[in-house]
C-alpha cells in the first residue's frame, strides 16, 4: 500500500526509484500499479509542486 500523505508518498517513490527502479514504468510494473493509479500519483504530487523528471528518475 502506498502512503496517502503527499510528502510521505514523494519520499517513498523517490526512494524506490533511486534504489530499485530505473523509471516510473518499471516502478509501476514492479508494484503492479495500473496506469490510472500512476496518473493519480503523478497528479497528487503535481498539486504539491513536484513533477517527475525522467532524466533524473525522480520527482523534484
């Protein structure tokens, strides 16, 4: 289960991307998360001012 708090979610996802996954696609596949769920996560983090940077493979 992913954290619901946006800041905890940010920390969790960035840690997972850094340590275990080479992309958001790999993260979603590894955790069996649907495209709709990924879009929801990205939207939630975007409302807090964070966007995914593919080159750095993290939200910033």
